């Protein structure tokens, strides 16, 4: 493994494919984490990609809501152990030159994701309760009279 940080994390003893089960607002949640290192309260998620560029991956996390998965896993471990684990993505390229990079999710990013996914679970619960499954209008509180503003992305914010 080319990246020394990833080598240390990957080779450190831990539990692979750890099953997580937890509840959010009485909704059953289940997930599997690639690796959990109990000694250091660390979650690893392996991603095998065409491009392991960390800046590109971080942008994609935002636009694909990939950070929600990390936040859910952190929330589940926190519920199970009482501790807030660190979360790392180990990115590995599938083709030569097989570059590897490591992305750590900041506690602030994870906490924001926990708030967001819990809100989504709450919305799901309401949809089930009323058997009402709206479309884009469900997001009306985030729009202005049904018109959505395209705002400057954080990365371009000057």
C-alpha cells in the first residue's frame, strides 16, 4: 500500500463487515461498516474508484449525499458504545498507478450529516403516518414559492 496512513489503518487489527443495528425515531436501521477498529474507535470505509483524488471525492460526497452514510454509521457506533468514532474513507484506484488516498470526515461534517439524516427519517415517518408521498414539493420549506435558488457552492464562495 503506497500511502503510509492508509497502510497503518488497513493493517491495524479490527472487525471487518461489522453489522450495525439501531433505531432512529422507532425506525429500524441496519448497516455494515467495512472495518471497525475498537481500540481507537475508528470506522474505515473502503472505496475502489477510477480516480482516488481526495478533492474530487470530497466534492462528490457533497453532491451525492455520501456523507449521510458516514454520519449514520458514526451515529450507530455512538449509540452502541457511547463514544464518537473517527471516520476515514480509504480511496484506492482500480487501475495503474493504483494511487491511494485517505479522507477523514471532520466531526462538524459528521454532526451536520447526523442532523440531516435524522430529519429525513422524521420526514419518512410522517409520510408513512399520513400515507402521503410527495414529490419535489416535499422540499418546499427549502424553496421560495416553489422556486429553487442555485447558490454558489461552498468551494467557490469568496
